[in-house]
């Protein structure tokens, strides 16, 4: 008999230092059979649905809520998700459900719920018919995984790569473990540990230590014991001010708890020993500008403080100010600024005007920058992803909509003004506007790590710079209030 598996998705990375809340209208919502339309695309949900079909399961689609990273989620969004989940789930319970499969982020925070995924998992377990069925799924490497999430799930599997090139693969790996559960009749447990470490996103790339070495150790621990189904290393999301923010480790196993705890201790000790490697800080932008002015080939300037992939508004003016101040030529930067797009939308191409660019989304920024600009082009902002395995694909699938866009020029700088925050993870963003990124001298990107898959192949050099904003790598600059203390690097923790 085919296994009947409930499938749902809830995906949001919440930056609690961003002032603008995330509301229901910010979410893309798919209900019931609409979820099945994602089969075959590049997202984790697409991977899960493809695996379900391959294993011959009867997929029971419920609801999928997903939004771009942003500010604290309004409580009514969580209740709207839960209402829809119940609506589609309850009729299936009478027919029997063999398992639940969830596509999660793992760092979602609402107004009154600091651990949204843990809350949802616990609610699922309150259905008598779902109290003991296997609960599997996939979650982001930047999750702030919690004890509550471990207690109410059996086999949640993390991405292993940052940039997240393996999100779809991780979803399929999780489905494979659920199929193993069906085939063997053995249901694993999840054990969790949270070393007192917070790393900024700039220190969580898996091509470099400490994450590279931690992932290698995790794979070794998996291989040495067949009872260990998977070992997860979550780098954490440092811009969510909740008690469990930071690095977390979990093991899915059918073995003894004592063995799992010993392996978690080994991972935690390794992370602690190498904690300083993950605290990657960037120099002030002024420190790198002289080198940029004399360089040849493409220079990529990354601005982690306004990292769109971490929830920042994407309209910070720190790098733009530096490009204008130093008279950089043949440069480009994207700024999320709906107000400016609206002012330009009806103007004839070639129009010149003074525009207040950016600086509207965060009080941590210096504010709008007055620039004389000339309108170059406009578009609907839609583009197809060039790289179907990119970090952006893990968030959005095969295409992205930047909203109505305009391109303006200020002296030697092209400014792409978008109506919707667009993580700079795919070169199709530029080509859709008639801009060839390889031919530029400087591109400024609002990112920390995930842009590298797109830009490493074309960049002659890459610098990370510190500017004001809600995603600064210098964590001391952020107003933490709820995070569990003491924790490195906020405190002088020695053991």
C-alpha cells in the first residue's frame, strides 16, 4: 500500500533588527494541489515532491508559506498558516496518514513566538493521529535549531553548503531517510546541542573553515556508525535576537542517546576550539577604496551590513556613498527603492533629475543620498535564473520578480532601482536589464557569502567592507536583548 505523507512548507528567515515587520501580503502562499506545481523546480519543495513521486508515496499537499528574509513576522501570519494546515490536514486524518514532511527554514520569529518552527511542530504532535507518526523534512543551514524542534521531529535534515547549492539535494536526502524509516520500520530520534557561539554570516561559508572542517567532521561521524542517519551542523542566523541564536548541532539516530551525546560533544568542542575563525569582520570601506581605483578587471564589493539574503532592506547607502565620493567609473549597484522607481516610471528615457536614493528602510543607515541621475531604462523586473542550483534557487525556484525596475546613471555609476528586495545571487539580475556584469570594473553587492557562486567566476578580486546597517558582521554593534548569555563573541567566554 502506498504511504500517505502530508507535505507542508513554512519558510522565512527573520531579522529581528529590521524595523519593518513581515506581514501576510509578503508571503507567497500555495494551498492544496497548488503545491504540486512546484514539482521539478529547483527549490527544496520541488526536490521533496520529486522524491515522493519516485518512492511511490501518495503526497497529501496542505499549504506552503514562503517569504524573502525580513523583519519580525506578524502573529496573524502564523495563525493563518496553522488554519490552512488544519483545513487540509483534518480530512486526511480519517483516511490515515503515515508521515509528515516539512520544508522549513528554521529561523522564523513572530511577534510573540521566538521559535515558530518549534511551535508548529509541537502543534502537529497535538493531533492524536500524528502524535507518533514520523516527522521528517529539510531546513536551512542558517537555522537557529532548538530543543523544541528536536523534541517534536524525527528526521529534519540541514543543507550542507553555503551558498546553498544543495538545498534541493538536502530535501531529497531527507525524503530518502523517511523512505528508510518506512522500509525498516525503525523511527529515529533527534538529539541536539547548542554551543555558546554566534557567527556572523561572513564566517559561515562552507568553502572555508570553521564550517568546512565542521562539515567534514560531521560526515566522518555519520560514516563510523550505521545507526547515525544524519549529522546536522547549523551555522545559525545571528540577526535573530532569540535565546537559541547561534551554532547548533543535531544528530538523527536509532542508536543510544549516550552515543549521540558523545558525538555532539565532539562536534561542540571542535566548534568551540575554532570559534575565532568564524568571527569574520570586514574593514571600513575607506580602507579598500585606494586599491580599487588602481585595479584592473572586475572588483566585487560585498556589503554584508545590508545583506538582502539576511533580511536587510537592500537600500543602504554606505557603499553607494563611497562609489560616488571616490568617483568610481564603470560601476554598478542595485538599490531597493520603490519610491524612486515610482518617481521615474512615467519619465521619458534620458530624463535628468535629482533623486533621493535609498536610505529609507533602516534607521541604522545614514539616510537617503541626493544624486543627480539620468534615466537609462525601465523594465518589469522579471528574470529567469541562470543557475538553477544557486542560493536564490533554494529560495525562489527557477525565476524571480524584482518588481518594476529602472536603471539610472550617476556619472560613472549605474544604479539598478528595484521595487522588491532582490538577493544578488544570480547574474540574470543584471543581464535582464541589458547590463553585462563581466564588462564592469566594480559591482557592489548587498550580501555576505551567497553571492560568491555567481560572482567568483567573473571577479578578479573581491572585498568585504563594513558600512552601517542591520546585518553588520561586527555583532557588538547590534542591540541584542534576548539571546542566551554568555555567548561568544558578545562575551568573554573562556570555557
